């Protein structure tokens, strides 16, 4: 049974995939074909780059459909996809494809091109995982490190571990469950991290862990 939680952090290298869309059919085709890392990037980019905004801006697909194509209703449908409900990127991709397919098959579907220069460029992100000097052997150490670890580290253990790496739950909950702290693990796994800033998420995690440090 693991007794040590080793905090890591990450660096990202953004990549242009060389595929773009100027209308809904091309966006749909791209969504079907691009790697899962591209789906992850376009649904989490705003969250990573604007981590002090709450609620976070919509995903890139919704933003482009609304602002470049002027399809407000379709944009709202894409923006309403609740990322936390999807256990894998494949499931998330499937949902976006379903929405666009449903729209394309409707009577009022509009497939006009966007204005020149406003095409949707599919991108991806390569993640490099780096060790940190922080290790926790118990809840008190875990709580103290959470207060000073970088936002990038918290982001990796909460978001990337669950969805991009498909570990089922976030790293914190998995470790806490292995430590026998099942109730705390459940509380953290039930958090919706998409509804708060990353600093707000840090404070929430620290507050929850602190209750169990005082009352183990």
C-alpha cells in the first residue's frame, strides 16, 4: 500500500496539427479524426491559461461556433457539455460529435464558411511530467504541501490524471483511498473542479483535508 504521495508538475508544448475548419462539416470531420490530446487541449485551454476566472470561459469549439459562425444556439449546446461527467476523452469526443451530427441533420442547419482568417485551427498539447521536491507521508504533510505547491501541480493531479491519463479518479482521491481515508477521498472525487478557479480549488482542498487532520 503506498504511504507516500509524490507531487509532480508539468510543462506543456502546444502543437499546431495542420488541420483547420471553416464550417460545421469540417469541424465535425476534424473532431472525428484529431488525436485525443487535441480534444483535451481545446476543452481545457481556457482553464489552464485563465485560472483566475470563474466560471471558466467555454471550450474552444463553443467559442468558435458562436463568435466565428454566429451560431449562438449551437454554441450554447457545445458550451453546456459538463466535462466532469465524462470519464474518458473518447466519451467527451463522442458527445461533441453527437451534438454536431444532430445539428447537421436538422432542417435549419447552416454550413456557411466563417470569414476569412477566422478558421478553427486544431491544436494539441504535449505534456512533460516533472518531479517536485514535495512528498507527503500523512494528511498533515499533505495539507501543508497543498498550500504551497504550484497551480500546475494541482492542475495535473486533479484534471490530467483523471481525464487525460484515464486513472478513473484524480490522483489525490486515489492516494487517500489507498491510505484508508475513504470518506475524504470520496469528498474530493465528488468535487466539480470546473466550477471554481484553480486557486479556489486549492483553498477547497486545503479546507477539506484540514477537517480530517483535526479529526482523523
